[in-house]
């Protein structure tokens, strides 16, 4: 029987940002200079280990407000955060531009689920409920993780992907953490 791994302590925001560590094995600690500011290469080399795919991160965790990127923790200080977070200024600019493009792109949820479910937040608010860190379908009381295994022929990787997104929203909706 599949169940959700028992994660999800208090600081869920931080956790979800680094949750992909669990899925990555290849850690590269060396920092040899790059020849160009190819944002994708920089990401693969210096960020992927902790954050996984940049597109997933941008679409799921970052918001575009008045054309500017905001993170879940760093809103108005997002650009400054990037330059202090494993990056020099020119590299931070390149990464910023890439994340902005990706955050603006259609999310996987929009592409694969919206024809029937419209917005992910509405799906979570109306149909799901978070109990002890586990998402359940409200009506059937079934664990959503198990439900998704049999929904829409999703592959195991896809089930994990959508569960991350839905659980993250579940926390935002049912157990919001107040950040000052
Ligand atoms: C060693 C792990 C690690 C690496 C490597 C790493 N990060 Fe992070 N990152 C974190 C953690 C932990 C957080 C949670 C926020 C914090 O406490 O700083 C975070 C948060 C973020 C956020 C969200 C900021 C917000 O507003 O909440 C972004 C964007 C980000 N990192 C981008 C990057 C980029 C770009 C790189 C590569 C240059 C990178 N990270 C490399 C661990 C890492
Ligand atoms: C073709 C329409 C369709 C698409 C596309 C679709 N769903 Fe569904 N979904 C349904 C229907 C109908 C239900 C009602 C429950 C059932 O299937 O028995 C449902 C139920 C659900 C539920 C449980 C909510 C409840 O009512 O208990 C979740 C979670 C869910 N879908 C997630 C997704 C995700 C994630 C995607 C995208 C990968 C997706 N769905 C794509 C039709 C769809």
C-alpha cells in the first residue's frame, strides 16, 4: 500500500523548497568558473541539487507580481536574495530572467488538469482536505495520493509531482504559516 512519506514538520515552506533533495543523488560541490552566463547551465551546476527542475520551481513556488518575481519567503527582496544565495550578480541576473520566463509559462496543472479542474487552488479548497500533513479527498475520504495512482493514467513520477503541488497548496489553504 502506498502512502505519503511522513514528512512535513513545522517549517513546511523551507522543506518544500528543498524537498527535491530526496530525489537527487548527484551532489556536485565544486565551483569551477563558467565560460558564459547560460542560466540553464548555472542552474544545473549550482542549484539543481537542492531545488530540482527550475521550471517546476518557478511555476509552483514563485509568483509574478507587476512583472517582478516574488518568492514565498523573499517578496520585495527577491532579486537581492538571489545575489546572496550562491550567485554573483551577473549570474543572478541570468537566473532571474530564466525563472521569470518559466514562472510565466503555463503550468503543468494548467496543461494537463485544467480542462476538468480549472484552478489547482479551487480543487484543493473544494475537494480535498489536509489532515496531519496528508491530503484526503473530502467526499470519499480516500488518501489523495492513492487516488491519483488510478487517475488519468498518471505515472509514478507524475503522481509525486502533482502531490507536491497539491500538498503545498493544502498547507497554504489549511495551515498557512504567518511570515512577517
Ligand atoms: C544547499 C542547498 C541549496 C542550494 C545549492 C541552492 N539553494 Fe536555493 N534555497 C535553499 C533553501 C534551504 C531555501 C529556503 C530559503 C532560505 O532559508 O534561504 C532556498 C530558497 C530559494 C529560493 C526561494 C526564495 C524565497 O523567496 O523563498 C530561490 C528562488 C532559490 N533558493 C534559488 C536558488 C538558486 C538560483 C540556486 C543556485 C544558484 C540555489 N537556490 C541553490 C537551498 C539551496
Ligand atoms: C477529463 C477530465 C479530468 C482531467 C483532465 C483530470 N481530472 Fe481529476 N477528476 C476528474 C473527475 C471526473 C473527478 C471525480 C472523481 C473520480 O474520478 O471518480 C476527478 C477527481 C480528482 C481528484 C479528487 C477530488 C475529488 O473530487 O475527490 C483529484 C485530486 C484530481 N482529480 C486531480 C487531478 C489532476 C492532478 C489532474 C491532472 C494531472 C486531473 N485530475 C485531471 C476528471 C479529470
